[in-house]
C-alpha cells in the first residue's frame, strides 16, 4: 500500500506510540508484506527467526519488536506488538468500509452492463464493455478492465485469510489491498478472489476462470491462464503466463508456477515449479509418473 503522500518516520512513530531509530524526517512511502516490499515501505517482523529476512529486504523501514542494529540507509520502528501496529498504520491511511457506507465513487466505462442485484463497494473502477451478472459482489478499490465477464455469485475483494493466534483467539491482519482484473478476463460462477493485504491480487489479461475457484490474497495470475473448477490457490503465489490448472488443483502459499506449465487434475503444489506437466499429490513430472506406473505394473 502506498500512502497518498510521503510521511516522516517520527509521524508514523507518533501514530503508533513507538520508539524509532533513524532520522526524524526519514521518508516513509507505504507498507507492504515481506514478499512485495519496495524501498520506502514499512515491513513488520515479530519473531527472531525472520529478523534477518526483514532487515535485509528491500524495505527501508522495519517495524520490529526488539531494538537491533539498524542496517545503513534504513530505519526502525520498535513496537511491543508489530502485528497490531501494522494494522493501525494500514487502517489509518486506508479506511475500511465493509459495505457499511455507500460513498461509492465508482467509475463505469461505456457499454458495461451491471445487473441490478450486483453489490459494488467504494472507489471501484470498471472498464468498457464488461458484463457483471446477478449477485456479484465487488469490494472496495477493485479495478476491472475492459471486456470482462463476471458470472453470478462471484465475490471480488473479500478479506485475506491471514491470522495470528493471540490469547487463544484468532486475530486478523486487516486487508487494505485490492483486486485487479485485467482486460478480456472471464470469471465463472461462485468464485472467490481475496484482495491483497497491502498490495493487489491480480488476474492477468485474457485469463479464463471456471466456476468455484478460490484465489488467495496477493496472488498474481499471469496472462491467458486457464483455470478449471474447484482450483484453490493460496496467498502470495505467482502463476506465470499461459498456465493451465485443471480441476481441484491445490497450490500452497508463496509458490511460483513457471509460465506454460500444465497441472493435471488434483495436483498438489508445495514448492516452486519449472515449466512442465505435473500430476499427483506432490506435483510429479507427468512423464516420470507414467514411467513409474509402467514399472510398477510390470513387477512380478
């Protein structure tokens, strides 16, 4: 998430009531998760296991639960609860409406048709010649391109599934990102596409999604992908261009699928995959799988 205008380190520290390390006027441009950070971003870390990753990331402001040596050219915000204060910063600069207020500010392009039963949040942009079917829900800040079809019951921009356990309960990391649907995309019935926590969940140009598909927060789907029914993609995944995912494929969070790959039905993914054709619970190479099956059947 980028702030509307640059902030200063001291003003952010004052907002959350934290100590800071660095010049008072150190520039702060926004917030982001560790896999998406850019210079000027705040990233949070609350476990020693991940200190080095956060401190050595592209982020230049680290919201951390312990004072440590600050890398050159960076700054620290020292908090007793970085998770809580990350939420506080994000919701200060991005107001969460959750359909409780109809402020709208919606842009709709020429030739676009939207069924009267569709529900549209605030600050939404929809391009030209798109078609929104009955009972579609489009959350705040969603951006939809030209010539897009979204069929009935689909929800764009639900909350990310991102929690921590606190005092025996689950505490949500509040989602202030959005969903971006590029031109010429088709999305089937009853799909759910979560908005990014601090960035965008993206459906690339020309991709086609079947019915009942779940796409997690901050995942980026490439161009001209084909995704069949009941596929589940967790958050923070990168799916390259022209990837085909057949029915009930499941992809764990944070994995990358190289462009041009084909994942056959019910394939499970728990690691990055190079271009290829895969099958099975642990995404085996398809040709290797067939050879193994032949050998097994020839055993006496």
